[in-house]
C-alpha cells in the first residue's frame, strides 16, 4: 500500500507542478522516486511538525497543493491545533498523510502508536477522512483526496497484509464498498488493515455474510448504510483504532439515526499497549488477531 501511495504521489506531481510533498524528517526511501522525478517538490521540514503544517497551509493559500507526510502519532495527533486552525478553519486544500496508524510501530511504544487519530479529527469541521484497505483502495483514495479541494486526512495502517480487491474500485465520498455480498442477517464493517481480517472472520462464523469496507470514514452517507443494513440483525465493526470515536462510533451513530441493527464495536479498548513487541504480538494483546476476534464474535452471536 505504501508503494501504491508513492506511485500515486509521483504521478500526481508529474501532472501538477503545484503539488509539493512536505515531510517531518520521515520516509526517505518511500520518496526516492519523487525526489528523482521532481526533486524541487520535496521539502524536508525537519523535526518540526507543527511548523510544517503551518507552512503547508501557507502554501495552500497561495495556490499550491501540499501533501503533508508524517507518522500518524505526529500527523494528525501532535499537530491537531494546526490542522484545526490553519487548514480546517479556512477550508484549505491539502492532504495530510498519517503513516503507521494503529499499533504498527509496535516496538516503539505508546509514543509512536496511534489508536486515536480518527477520533481526534472526526469532530473538526471541513476535514474529510480516508482509510484505504489495500493498494487498490489507496490509489482510488489518493485521487479522491486530490480532487476534494479541501482538507483530507489519509490514514495508512499496516501496509503488507495483502489485497482485498482485484482492481481499483470506484470510491464515492461517504459510501461503503461491498467486499463480500451475502443474504445473512449479520454484516461486518471494517476499515484499513482490518478489512481482510473481517472477511476471514465472516467466513468462519456464518455463510453468506456481507462484508463492507469503509475507505471513507468522514463523511458517511446515511442512506447508503441504511440500504446496506436493511434486514440485518447485528453489525460487527472491526478497526485497528480505539472503540471510542472511530469507525465503530460513527457506524453506531448512523445506525441509531436510521433505527438500524445493534452495533458491536471490536477495536482497541480504553488502554495503552502493556508491552512492546511485534505487530502480531500487539494485535493479539488487543484481541484483534483472528482467534480473539472469532471468539468474541461467536460469543456475541450466541448471546
């Protein structure tokens, strides 16, 4: 997925002379192709992320298209105020890329793990939030972000978990993608790194189960979800994010508004990681591995 992001960025930079990449001293190998193709459009702002967002906003006000890259623990979490005032308040165009969302930077501890980034941004007016699941969704999401002419947060989680789609899907703001269609009374909803896991869990617990990928977390189109949830009894939302303020909360809000089915939120509970370790270890610690999810979903279906 990161490779798809890099290729999409290079293509966009070659088409648009006003597009600039700003990085907070991260991602050098990721941007080798960009520095080779358009070396004058790569800006290393150094370890000064708040200043970097301010510079990017200034560039946006003068007609440039900034793409701001950082680890999601820093972009958006460390620079939340700058995103709010410099970008969102003036509704400026720009793409804010948060890489390594969730617990990807597992060995680096809580300072580099980001399980609250969606929650931090959802309440900000004007910003849009994208969370692609694979390289195909990434390509579509990046183009969607470019065309938005508004502040967009592009969330990147674990990048090497395999593809969900076979080709680039058509993504519409606010609408889910049907990854697997079924006529059962349960629907699984997931975003980013957890979409593939949702497919596996759905296949394990019930035949003919619908699985939705939600690459666009904000805004959400209530009519589209009302249609997807029709005749369903339970919704299981799986995300590598806190159960508070993320996709699960957004789906619960939608379901409550439309009088939809019960929503079960499966994500990171109200705590930090206890230990450092591999990504696989931390996913198990937070009960987002296959065995834990299967056990929790099965228990809820029985109860």
